[in-house]
C-alpha cells in the first residue's frame, strides 16, 4: 500500500536557495497537511488544505507556501531557505478536514546550512 | 494558544505496564488522539477518544476525562518493540490537531 509518499527523503540545502518538498497520496483523501517536527516542540502545523483548490495557514506558516492543484498532490515550497527551517517535515492526509483521523507520510529531513 | 503537556521520558521493564499522562488546555475540543512514532519514522495512529471513558485496543488502552482536560495511554505487557515516542494530540474547535512534544518510552529487558 502506497498511502502517502514524500520526496526527497532527506536534503541538505544552502541558505537562500529555494526548495520544494513533494507529497502525494493515493487514498483520495480530501484534506492534506504539512507539519514540521523539532526536538522538544512536537509537530507544528505549517499549512493545510481542506480540499483541492483551497489552502490555509497553520501555526507556523512564515517562509513557506503551498498549492493544491489536485486531490493527490500537496507540495510545500521554501522560497528562500534559512537555517531555522532545518527540521523534519511530515505530510499528512485525512478523508475530510473534520472528524477523520490523519495519516502521516514518511517525512523529509531538511538541513539548511 | 494550545497547551498540551506530557512527560518527556519514561522507562519500564519488558512485560510491565506503563501509563503516559497527557493534560491539555485548548480552544475547543473535538477529540484526542494518541500516535506512536518510532525513531526516524512517521507517526502512526494508535487511538482516538472523543467521549469520556476508556477505549481498549489489544495491549493499548486510552482514557479521557474532558472535564479534567486529561487523558492517559496505557501500554500493557510491554514488548521491546514498544520502545518509541508517544504523541498526544488534541483536535480543537477548528478541527486542527495540536500535538504535545511526545513521551519517549524505553523498554528494558
């Protein structure tokens, strides 16, 4: 079962460069999410999409942008990376944005130098 | 903002029982989740409580008291493979999840 895939698995990026983290799900889930996970802080919501064509800001959206052109894909873009964006990024999805359980992708480990 | 507290670390012996507590103060409440996360892997769903009481699922049980803003995850008959982080997450009035920092459980032989 594919579920949710993320690419790349890991990346080292120079500060100031741009980067797009890819996320694809094959479960036909309507809602998708991007989180970052930092030691001691837990998972924090960056951006979300309740359905294709719509996006919203989470708890820590600054420096990140997203798009949702179709149901399956939800890329996260860092326009000009900074070292504080070093983190593990998880994409998640749920059937709807309401009462359904969220399922997580394998994560992307990003290091910004 | 949201405030979700859980202990940082716990250690227990194989075959024993461990209880991980979670207290929360959030803007609204629409359910509490527990996830398991092994090192270097994605969080995986364990349990969901929206009404007060105990939900049992095999060796794992989760309890909720909405009036006290309190939940616990009970792991019974601990196995080495249960060594992982356990994340408490609360769904708020906007149906967004807020996560605690996680509790790292180490199971010793």
